[in-house]
């Protein structure tokens, strides 16, 4: 990744003015009355450690990332910042930031809200992108931001895996526990959900109690890269492509032959020969989804 040269930095001052005005506009939206509030952003996990007056950014790529941040209302961006692979940057700011980063000679900008976690990842086209969601913990792998799986997709995943009463379903990054709870309640299976966010686990346990399946649906605060899921006959995933690639060796090592792995939206690179089936479906909001079924 190239650093911007001095000429481009000078030229960027004009852009900073526009960005600052845009920041003021977004700040106004945040404070607008409820009847004119903007549409809600996609749900993301609340950070395990909360920084209400700061923005936190993790670098989940294998390369250094160069960027600047500009506080809302300011005309002057910060000096160039660099974030090493796996690094975490905490920027004290009560109102929010405008972040700028580069891919080669192309500049990208994004609005970051105070109190929210963000992370640099690669998108499906291998382009650098800033995403909402990051647990902000050190020493554990961040496999995906929290985004709940629609119920129609949950059922499709479990149907395709032909989950039954004799199965043990492990959901990696279980979030609010809906997949494990559904597997227990509708299919009679036993399930275990694993997530690094204690708040998500509390939600999942409450959901299991409400559904009356707490005897068959268990949840653990654990890092998926260290948890033991060797008893699983079915594993469900809703991770990012690079996270599936990280998990693949663990799945190959831990799972017994015949175990099924179901992935929402992203295939598992290197497992083309293990692909049993795939299906496309549309949820009630019109969003398209793909489900991939693999057999160990």
C-alpha cells in the first residue's frame, strides 16, 4: 500500500473541507428528531469493552494499513497513522470521525461513529474495506462482525444438513443463539453455541430459556480458534471468506468423517470437492442469501 505524496496531501485539504461538512451533516442526522431519523444501520455487536467517547479500529488484514482520521467539524486531518496486522487503534473522540485510507493511488473515506468498533478487512473482491463490528479484544481471533441470520435462512441451513435428534450442532459465532435454539426446538437436536462476546451469550441463554430448550441448547464464551467442537456432527458458520479459510484446518482436524458443515453466504475455499449442495433464497426484506453444504 502506497503512502500519499506531499502534493496529494495538499490537494486533500480541499477534500477535508467537504469531509468536514459531511461530518457536520451526519452529526445533525444523529441528533435529528425521531420522525426524521435516518434508517437504522445494520446491527453490529456491541464491544466487549466499551469506549463511549472513542472510535476503535482493528486491522484484520495481513498487511499494514495507512490512514488518517478527521474529527467531525474539523478541517484538518490527523497525521498519517499506520496499523499493523492484528493491531488495535483507539481514537478518543466524542462525536465521531471521518476516516480516509488508500489502495494504491485511490483514496476511500468512511464515517465512523463514536462508541462503535470498526475493522479493516478485505471484501469479496480482495479490496481493503472498513467494516462495522470488532470485539476489540487482544489474543482472540475476530472472525466476523455480528449480523443475525434471518429465520428463513436458519431453517434452510438446518434442513439442508438434515439435522435430527441424534445430531450435535455447533454454531461458531452463535450471536443471539438462534441457530442452536432452532435446532433444539424444531429438530430435537442438542446444540452448543460459541461466541467471544459475553453479551451475545447472555442473549442466547435467555432465548434458550424462553424456548424451553435450555437442557439441549448450551452456550459458551470462547474463542472459536481454541474451542473443542470434535463432538459436533453438524457445524454452522456465518463468517467472512477469509475466516472460513482460517477455520478450515480446524474443521478438517476436529470433525469426524460424515460430519456436515453448513456455511451462510460464503463458500469454504479449498473444500470444492466436499461441497454436497448449495441453495439460493430471498428473505422477507428482499435480501438474497446462499447456503453451502459440505460433508467432512
